[in-house]
C-alpha cells in the first residue's frame, strides 16, 4: 500500500508517518519507482508508535521501547542497563498521567451523575464498546 492508504488505515497523517521514518521508528519499503510501500506490519507499527506518542512517551523512548519489543519478539530480550534505567524513569511520568486521567474521568462521571445527566454516561460507554 502507499502512504496515503497507510495514513487512512491508521488515522495518522502522511506528514507524521514521514516524521516517524525520520526518527527511525518506521522503515518503508521502496518500489522500483522510489515510492514508499507499506505492508500490514507497517499498519501495526504505525498504530503502536502513534499510541505510545499519544500516551505521552517521547519519540526517543518510543524508539527504545519498540527496539526492545522487537528484540523480545526475536527471543533476544537484551536490554542494556542504561536503556532499562531510561524506561524505568519514564514509568513515573506515565503513572502520573494515568492517575491524572483517572481522576479527571472520575470527576466528570461524578459531575454528570450529580447533575442528572447519567444518560450521557451510558451513551459514552456504548460508544466506547463499539470501538
């Protein structure tokens, strides 16, 4: 598939896909005419990278994490101590963001319930279940 189809399938802009390539987070195959070509594996990779970035992980750590996952998939789970330290320190920030989002979610639900708009919560849950 070409970059436009990859963008459509992943919900990531073509510009961002090119950025991922510049950051060595993604490597496109090239057709004889020089055009980028992508496979189903690229769809999974772009979705994974985008998810990590949206979760607040900096691209430099996304690269480390993706490389570690690739090594584990090859049954070569090596991880230098420096990399492990970077990932461990990132966990603190990730947990803080999760805690903040959880508090925000709970506050919104409490407010909707208190204002007798809990029907919107059911709609939100139904929408989430469809995804």
